[in-house]
C-alpha cells in the first residue's frame, strides 16, 4: 500500500516525530532517499533542522531532480523549518548558498536585537484565507500559536506568496507558498493540535487535487 505522504530524508530533521504526527491525523508516511520513489510521489514532506547548507547539499543532484519531476507531474510539496528555507532562491547562513528556487525570496538572519535562535511558541498573524490553515483559529487553546526553532527566516517574499506571518525582531513569512509548493518556518509536528490540523489539511489538499 502506498503511503499518503513521502518524507524526503535530507539528513537532518526529526523524521520519526513527523511520521508519528502524520499517523495521528490518520495518514501513513514513509521516509526515503530514493529519487525514483520521490519522483513518483503525489505528496512530499521536506523537513530539516540546523543550518541551511547540509540539507541543501543532501538533496542536490538526484533527489532535487526527482522533486522537480514530481512537481511537474502534479505533486504537492510541504517544506518544514530548514526544509522550508531551502525552497527559496538562496540562504546566507555560513556564506551564500543557492536554494531550490521553487519560491522567490532569500533566507537571512533574524535581527541581533532579539534572542537567537528563536525558540518556542509564537503567534501567527496576517493569516490568509488558505486551505492549509483552514480551521486553525478554531483549535482549542493556542489555535494560532506554533513552535519555532530557527535563527534565519525568509525575506523579500512577494506578498501574494505569504500565507501567514510571525514577528521576532522583524516580521517574516511563517507560512509561504505558490501553487503546490508550500512551507512552514515552524514545526507542525511540535505545534500541538494546530500543527496536526495543518498536516491534516495538507494531506487532504494533496489527496483531492
């Protein structure tokens, strides 16, 4: 039986936690580094933690080509944390590194005027009417509070691609996307019921597209 979502192993990330989160919303996820499986998938998750460079290098080559092939065939892709960051054109962490260029913008350091890394719960604001975030405001308790761990964030992202924002030293896109390529700067798998709702929404979007 094919999984509902394929998790691309970029070498860094809480992959087990993400698998369990998908299972909690009734889905089935598998982890892979196999470009053939990636190319054939309709629903892809790209997680990452730490610095921009290692996961970017991990997907360079065969996996990157497979991601692009899957997208050209109608797949959906959700980047998470650093997996979200490498969707953009470039990142400046430890020197400028090219990203996948699937979303416009670049990833830059958060201001020195605030504690970095930005760790913990923070509130989403300027939330767009988008199916990925459907129902988050109704989640009991911290409906729009989600869990972040990062020192860098996207900037220069066109307004129409920003689905939700957050503020830590500066306003940054916490959720951004264009078409079937979407990402979150926060960790849905660590964001309680709000994160589970987001993952459930994404699986539904991919299932019925």
